[in-house]
C-alpha cells in the first residue's frame, strides 16, 4: 500500500475566536492511501490544546509510514498510534479505501442508518455583545446556534444574542473559559434564556466540583472526555459528551465511544476541530447516532473541498461516495 501525506491551509471567512484561541485559517493533514489503484483519503486537524499541529501530525505520520505501507488494518492501527489527529487521518483514509475497494458504502460497512442532519451554526466571540448579536441575526437561516463565550461579559453577550434571535435554539460553549463560581452564576442565566446545553465550562482537569453541582442546564464534556479511557470519569460529572474524531483518533474509536456512552445513559454530541468536508464526512456518520451535531466547519471557511457536503440552512444532506466512503 502506498501512502501520501500533505498539509493543507483553509483560510477562514473572518477570524474565528473562542476562549483563549483565534484562527485565521484551519491547517489540516491529509492522508491518501492507495492500494491496487484505489485511493482512500482522510483529513485531520489535531487537538490544539494538546499541542497537536499540522506539523506535529505530519512528523508522527512519517515515523510510522513504513508500518502503514505494510497494508495495516484498522485494528492494528489502534495499537500502532494513540488517539489523536494522526491516527484519525489514517483511520478515515482506511474506511474510505475499504468502501471504494469493496463497492460497499460507509453506511453498509458501519451499519449506521444515514439521515439528513441539522448542524449548529457557530457564533464565535467578537469584541462586543452587539457584534455577536449581529452575527446571530445574520444567520437567520439557521435555527440552531452554538454560542462561544469566555469570561468577558458572558451574560451580556448571551442576552444580546437572545434578543436578536428569540426564535433560535441555543447551546453555549465556554471552551474551559469559566471558573466554578462563574458557572454557578451563569447556569441560571443560561436556563432563563432557554439555553439547551452548556459545553465545557471548566478547565480540563479542574472539573471535580461538578461531582457536587446540580446544574439547571445540562453540561457537556468536550476537553474533559477525549476517548474511552476518560468516559467513566466524565459520566460522573457530565450529562453529555462531545465526540470528536481528532480526539478519539478516528471513526473506529468514535463509534465505540458512542456505543459505550449510550450504555451509561449519556447524551451524545458530535463535533469537530474545523476543516473541509473531507474531515466532516466521517463525523457525519457519528452524527447519525448523536443527539446534537456540530459539523459546520466548511461554513467557517472561505472555500470547501469539492465535491463536498451540501449545506442548506442548518441542514446537511446525506453524502455519496464521491465525497467520502
């Protein structure tokens, strides 16, 4: 099996800000695996808060390239590489390669029933509440908004968005940006404003206070639940988990994580680190077994890979084999 690796840069439509991080472009690693003239592809962005970058993933992939070229399968890949972006890129490429080699779709291979999905539209952090409200008002075609907040004027920003979009369903993502005291203050405000879920308010590794806290709004683990090894602890502190393929190291582990999370009674969200439709397509598969979907990455970019996922308002159509899988 032949393997090609390269880095891609996808400029954003405008600076995309979350708590403690701003993107002007999304940088991804793309893996192409070729066997008997058939090519499978996978795209990964890595886990930035674990110091993964396109360059670090490229180096990791180059280190294991000889093992990959030895015609590795997905089970062996789980042993070869730890969870993370590098494994995700290869795992996604292996799924795509198998689908194209066998003539079976990703839906046949996984047993997941495809369906049209509704994705959130993300409102990034801006300088003022009024700017965020204007972005929410401009996204009138999207009924489900994900609002990024940090420790600066979170209530004012959220209230401004709610005034601008009284019709919208809203989830909030603090990206580890609040203290426990801020959470206690903000959660009732979120409840009053009809927020349906609050994602990762506290810092990873500093969320033990959630064991004794009864939130008026369901709380979701993102940074606090990377993969299966962290699921049990997360289930004691959170109501939801956000599954991202860059965290799990690919669709293989993500589907297993989703299954085990359901057994523990958790709600499931599928998210992403951004990227083109090639990165979103495997996440779409997990989205079909999730309660909430966040795969609006291509909408944050100036352009997308073609052919790509079809977005109309907040709806994302089931993709075909020309896109992936």
